[in-house]
C-alpha cells in the first residue's frame, strides 16, 4: 500500500493539504479512518507492505494522527503480516512503535538513529534504507562519546554492529540541504558525508548491492555541522571531483540509481556544468559511485513525471554520452532509462520556418530490441490533484555505445509516451526526414 502527499512540483506553491493519495487514488483526510476500517472489516485486507512519501508536508495534527492510524488499522499491535515498512519514521523520527515493527520486517527504513540503537538483535534484512542524515548523526554521536580520533573510531565500531546484515542497502541523499549559517541566502546542495561511517556500515552489514536515491527535498533539510569541526572523518560528496575520491576495496553486485525525485543530479547528468545553475559537479556522479561503491553494473532511471526533457534529442543524447564517458571506464555495464517529451524529436528551421526532425546523436548504435513500460502520472489542474494517478504506456528504443577494448557497455533506453506518439506527432514529417531519431519508434 502506498500513502503519499502529492503536489504539482512545477509550481512553487504547494496545494491544499486536505487530501492524500492512497494507492494513487485521492482520499480526503476526514475519510481516511473510514477507509482503513473498511479495508480491515469488510474486505479483510492483510497489509504486507506500506510505503509512505512526503507525509511530513501535511498539517502536523493530521500527520501524527495518520501515523497512529497506520499502526492501529493497517499494521496492528503485533504486526503479524507486515513485511515492508518504508518512510513512516519521517513523521515520528523513530518512535517505539516503528522500531518494534522494524524487528519484524524484511525491508525497513530509512532508519533514524534512535531506531538504529535498538537493533541489538540478529537479523538479515532483504533491504534496509538509510539517509545521509543518519551518517551525520552517527558521526556526531561518536564524537560526543570520545576525546580523540582513536576513541571516536572505537565508538563507531561499537555503534555499527555486525549482528545486522542486509542484502541491499538503499541510501537516500538530500540534494538541497543547507548549513545553519546560510539561512539568509541558502546555497542548496548535496552536502558532505562522513566516509568512514558509510564504509563501516557497508562492511559490517555485509551489503551485497545498493540503491542510491537522489531526492530534491526531504524533511531533513538542515546539515549537522559539529562533525565538520573535527578532522576525524573524510568528507565525501557524489558531486565532488572524482579524482579526489578514494577507491574502496569492497565490491558490490549491482548499484541501482533512482533519479525519479531529483532536480540537481538529473540536470547535471543531462547538461554540462556550464549549462546549469549551481550546484554543479554531477558529471562526477558515476565515477564517484564506482570509487565509493565499486561495481561492474550500474542501472539508472531518470524522471518520468516532471521536468521531462522537451528540447533537442540529439544534444541531450550527446551530452549524456559525454558525461558518462568523462572517465574511461573499465569493466562496466551501464544502463540508463531516459524519459522524454515528444517535442524533443523536432526543431524549427529558422530559415525555412518549417519543423524538421532530429537524428540520432553520433556514437550510438540502434538496437533491434523494442521496449515498453508503464508509469503512473496524471496532470494537476491548478492546485487540485487528479482523482487518480493513471498508468501511462511508454514506448522505448535502445541505443548502445560499446567500447570492447575497455569492456564498457552503455545502453541508453529512450522512452516516449505511446499516447504522444499517436496523438501529438505529424507522421508526414517522417517522409521528409527518413533518417530521423523518431522514425525508429514507428518502423
């Protein structure tokens, strides 16, 4: 079950907070209790998975009530059926109810430090979620319990226990954190993380694969700065110059990267630094991933529901290729899902004042494989959200770059909404532009 607060991210003002979305359907806040009771008593639903998102944006009184309703009506006192609970701690900051449920789940998080301290039991999780804020909290806790660097690292070793393990670790990174002294003119950016904290978690929890989620905004906006006053921990960011990042001696099966809720990182990957507003540096993203989380396989998904690229497919593809090959990667398979608007395939010729179709950027080879996927999204009407978020079918084609000598394989899967291909495209243009990019979606 998914419970979320949703608003039109392309407008500055958020919408009214008198409704939420439950499984992608609009539900008025005063109807939530009745709906949960209906699921319990009439339908007899046994909820195994609950994911919440951005509930911290709700009115405080209802937010806290919703937290308690989720526990009492969906999870139950014993949590007999629950296997996955994601993001509920953003409301309570790690209450006793949530930490007790964490013991029963196979997937849980993101962990607050208070919940981490209760995890003295032995358990293997399929997936644990953590945030960059947790890394800061751990560093500051260890500093507060020590008098020097050696004592600090002993405390770190005692804080992260090896009785917990997880097959997959999901790291949530906030792109727009601020320092306390930046309130007047904040420079939003992804902030430094303590490297040794990350490394000891990866090592002692026996992590096999990772997921990185770059998030434009979370409820953990303010940086911790006390740990920055000491030189105990190495400071790292994923958009730092990659040659400054030390190589880890660990190895992971796969690193998955979600940019579905990113603004800065996804913009930096699709545009070179000179074309973006600060913060820049995200062209260092992939090399830094391979240094901090060594792997031979990276998959990445770009946003499909807002700020979808609309201009110049050739330039976008060329820029992405330039960014991902900035470092000559050895032994890497990289897959990127790239969702675009139909308008990206054409441009206006200013001399003839006629539309022309753009081609495939050089360096790519079209693959025969045809792709499709379904993604939920619906347009907002002013401040009023849709009654339901609908599945949209996206059609895709794969464009490949292969460097056999380096064993580097890059697949760029470009997707366009099927409805846009059918309704918003003049197919007569295909006859005048036989070598166009979009022709391959119709051929």
